[in-house]
C-alpha cells in the first residue's frame, strides 16, 4: 500500500480520536461518587492569578480539553494533506512524515502513561483530587466501570493504530531508493531574475517507449491538463532534480536520445509546484504547470542545456509536433553540464 493510503487512514483515525475526545468533553458524564464530586468542586473553587486574569483549575481543565480537540482536528487535516503530497512528491514529504511519526509516538507514550493505564482495583475510595479515568472504584456503578473499561481499550487501540500506520507510512515514503544509473550536474543561471546555483539531475531509469506513447496520445486526445495528471501517475518515478533551495523534486519523464555525432539529447519533465494563492485566484500561470529540461552532452559527457520551469505544452495538429511555450521571456541556462555514471 502506498504512503498516501497509509496517511489517509492515519488521518481518519486521528479524526475519530478527535470526535471521541470532543464528545467526552461536551457530553455530561454521571458522577462516580463523592470523591469525584469533591475533586471537581475543589478545581472550581480554587482561584489563582494567571498572567493578570483570575482563573481556576477547572478553567485550565476545560481550556486544555478544547485545545486538544483543535490540535487533533488540525493533525487530521495535516495527515490528509501529507497523503496528497506523498503522491506528488514523496521526497519532499519524507521529513514531514517522520515528524508526524515522532509526534504520534510521543502522544501514544504520554496517553498510555497518564490516561489509559488502569491501576489495580482498590476497595478504598481515592482521596479528593486523585481519581483516574477508567480505573475501578468502589463507589462507581458497575455499568459505568464496564463502559469506561471498554472506552479505554478502544482508545488504546486507536493510539496504537495511529502509531503503527504512521510508521508504515514512513517506511513506505522512505523506501530504499533505487540506484541511479546516471547523474547530471550543472550550473543554472536565470538572467531575467539574477539567480544562479548548482542543479543536479539524478536518473534512476529511462522512460519506456510505451510511457512516451501514452503521454503523447493523452496530449493529442485530451489536452495538457490530462497530460499532467497522466504524467504524475507514472511509477516508479524516473529520478529527481535538486535545486539550491529545495530538497528534491521527483522526475516523471526522462528520455536519452542518441545524436549522429556521438552525443546525446536528454529530455526530462516534471510537474511545476503551484502555490496555494496562485491556485485559488486561477492566475494565468496555472496554464503553465510543466517543468521541461533539455540537455545536450557530447561523447565525453560534457555540454549545456535549457530548463523551462513554467511551460505550457500543446499539440499542433497541423505541424504534427509538440509546442512548448515558456511563461517567462527567458529560460534558465544550464552551463557546465557534466554527466557521471556510477
């Protein structure tokens, strides 16, 4: 199962945890006896100064409960979005998934230690202020004990499930990388913006003829939008590119075309990263969702190339050829290209 599916399941479990926790906070529960009543009364009666405001322990109890509900809902949304990101750019989400795993693991340890662990049954009533959720008490009704015990078991299972699935997502997202068959390093210069830096392209495999024909047919019959969707479905990815300000982007297409003089033309493509504000406002740049790279190297593996970071691709039926339009006036010049095989 892909990392996206694991993360979606984690998101669902966290959302169920949010629903259960919030319901327990909002729905009144019957008292377990005088000891619990005394503890609650003491929390409400004890006032203290908190940064200039008069507060009680009960205010903090409620505040922490509602804060946890908000955080759980936020975590569920983040896990869902990470699932979508894992499909598009697995390398980018790996450190985020690792952080999610550590957070869920820490949550599981704390919940197990302070909330879900049930001590030995005691015949004596706990003193005021010391009562534990889900633990047996001589004053609690029998049906309430069973309800709490079942609830504790379900919460334990939910916590363990979240951690297990998050670890599975991490393992899936951080699966062993295939060995690269070739690496291209070069110096990229964008004269229009005055930016420059080292760019690296790592190739795991070359795109097959079947993949090329499928993409070409999709462009001819359905247009560029479907082409982008079809491009991102290619698995396994053919490699990745790393720029100075990123940890890496997956490459979905790479072709190695021999030239008559003994050199090669290398064509690569990936989807362009779209900002949230750009997508929300439907700017004209949304038509330019492809990043295209072309390298020309000689028989010694040296050469130059161009990269169009925001390209619009279309099919000219009259010329029967692919047309690529650059969003900006000038592409990125790739100089001092050096090919290296392991």
